[in-house]
C-alpha cells in the first residue's frame, strides 16, 4: 500500500491517503495531549504502544461482530484503516464514576454505576468537547436518529467484550470513549481504542494505568500502558 498525502493531523495521530480511495493510513505519533490540547508532551514509545494496542483491541472487537475501520498493522506506528465519514460525536460509557462526571455532578470517584451510563460529547476542542444530548445531535444534523441508536448499541456491546477482557487481566474498565463514522452507509467504529481514551484501574490496588497518569502528572505513563497491554496479551 502506498502512502500519499497527509490529509489531517490531529493531536495524537496523522491520517494519510493511499492509492486506494477507500483506505487510509493512520500514523500514531508520540504526542500526548490532555485538556483539549492545553497540555502536550512527547512520550517515548507511545505511538508504537498505542498502534499495537489499538490493533489488538480492534481485532478482538471485529471477532465479536463489531464493525471497525481497522484493516491491518503496517509498521510499528502505522495501521491501514477504512476511510470513514466521521460523525463528530464522542460516545462515552462509564462503569465507575471518574473524571468529568465527578466534577459535573459533584460525586466521588469510584462509585460503581449500575447500569453503566452513556454520554455524548461534541468533538470541538475550542468549546472543550461539551456534553450534548441525542436531540442536539439530531437537531443540528451531527447524526441521525437511526445512527445514534446503532452507535449506542455498539458502544454497549464493546463494554461487554472489553469489560470481561480487562477483568481477566486484573483491571477495571472504568470508562471509555468511542468515535464512529459511516462506511458505505454503515456505522463503523473508527478512531482508536487505547489507554489514551479510556480509564483502567488495577482491580486490587485501584492504581491508574491510563492517560490519567499524564493528566494528573503521576509519571510512568507509557509504562502503565505497557503493563495493561502485557496483562491482556498485546505483543509490543
Ligand atoms: P471524561 O471523564 O473527561 O468526560 O472522559 C471520559 C472518558 O472518555 C475517559 O476515559 C477519557 C475519554 N475521553 C477522551 O478520550 N477524549 C475526550 O476528548 C474526552 C472528553 C474523553
Ligand atoms: N484527548 C483530549 C485532549 O487532548 C482530552 C483528554 O484526553 O483529556 O485534550
């Protein structure tokens, strides 16, 4: 596959066109960003770790019947993916309270949420990714009702698959964010699944092993990601 022009460069990944109009190359960079791009650092090995982590998870999700954009690993830091028309929403499922939920509702971190809760955010750094509801999404034309229903269903299906996988590795999947797009009219999981976009705690000690290590300046950020990968069987 031939990498052609740079189409888009986000906070942590760059997207390239290829000789196939339906396929793109995702390049995972070492850039690490938090707080809507207000804190940015380069972390050694991050591009490689997230690329391989994402490939592992996307493959497991495909095996479970969830359509994803992932096609193949191309190199340590690059993967081939289907070209999607992205829906500008972030779908978040929370199994345990943390992060913005605690700030917004004034609740403690670490409360088990039964049933798990679902939130939508508008992808807009300038506005700080505000939380929106399904009616906003429909009224402004960000996504149509049928597609929102599918995104919600798929996001909860991902929870079934990954909660179990991480639990088997001694980890709690606290929450995670997914992004979807349309491929030939079908809703397909896009973007990435890595410790950049989810929260994972050790089941026994509740140690944070995800991007909160970076957000909160706890150190050993990539070591945390590698520990998670090792426990679920990712080959780095
Ligand atoms: P939050 O607690 O900051 O709302 O985040 C919930 C989960 O979604 C957490 O695992 C981090 C992830 N997330 C992102 O990856 N990118 C984002 O822009 C946002 C808002 C959340
Ligand atoms: N990924 C987003 C950012 O760069 C949000 C976050 O993870 O805190 O700011």
